[in-house]
């Protein structure tokens, strides 16, 4: 059992470190990074929708479409709508800044936290079956986390977080994978019981963030060239997630 704990905790820590991929952007001048943000946000929107529809939704319905799945997705959308209302209710008149980031930043941290929690549970559940399955599952999770974490970093900076704060908060959100893994190992949990709710709920959260927060931001840009580039980056984000299906 010690071996299972060792490999599981080591694997989820490795996956969590991927959240620091935004550090590669530190060397870029902040003014230049701000110009890149709408394209990073476009990539993030595509990656979130690709993850929701190409990875998570098939996982939810692989044993047949159940009414509960649709209800849980809807509950995720409505929960994130309510959360955003609560966050912005008192402060909507304050301009977005490092001291007062846009609600989408916090929303994304919550959604990604649920996702990472689920990833930790899935990795732990796989190692409980056997070591090779745990390793292959870790690699699959690692692959799809890289493009998503790049997008998450872009969302946080766009929301008003400084580069340093974006890295820190993104990493703290990623650590929820460790919580999910430890919880699963501690009680020998059958992850499908919890995933039956967490997966569709996360789908709803990702759909809401991409369509209600990110895409409306992109619509503010009306220049044809930049609009086409935004579309290209949305397709690139979704395309990377589609390509990962083959690699996984």
C-alpha cells in the first residue's frame, strides 16, 4: 500500500506543477504580454470547450446518456452564474485591476479546482487498480493539463491578476488534485461514484466560463484581422484537445 501512496502522491504533485507553465511568459515584456492576452483568452475558450465536449462529456455518457448527467451539467452552469453574481454584486462599479480582479478569474480558479480535484481522484483510483494503469492515467492527465493551464494563466492575467499572483493562485488551484488523491486513497473510494456528479458539474462550469465570460470579451474586438486571429486561436485550443484524444 505504501507503493500506491508513493506513486499516487508523486504523480499528482507532478501534474500540479504543470500549473506553473505560465512561468514561461515571465520573460515576455508585460506590455507585449497584454497584447497577447486576447489570443491567450481565445485559446483558453477553445481549450475549455474542447475539454468539456471532447473529454469530459464522453466520460459522463460512456455508459449511456442518463437524465442525471444533463441535470448536473445544468446545475454547474447555474451554480457558476450564481457564484459570479455573488462575487460582482457589490463591486461591479470598480474597474478591473490587480487589487480588484474581474470575477472570471475567481470563477476559473473554482472551475479548475473542481477539475483538478477530479483528476487527483481518477489518478488515485487508477493506482488502486494497478501500477501500469496509474502511470498511463497520469500521462493522459498530464497531456491535457498543459494546454489548459496555459489558457488558465491567460484568463487570470486578463482578469487583472499580476503575473506572479496568476502563477501562485493557479498552482493553489492545482493542489486540489492532491486533496482528491489523498481522500480517495484514505477511504479506498470508488471514484465513479463521485465522478458521476463532479464530471458533469465541471462541464457546466467550463461551458459557462467559456461562453458567458470569455467569448463576450472577445466580441468586443471588431477589427477583421484580429477577429480572425481570435477564431484561429479558439480552433487551436479545441484542436489541441482533439489531438490529445489520439495521444491518450
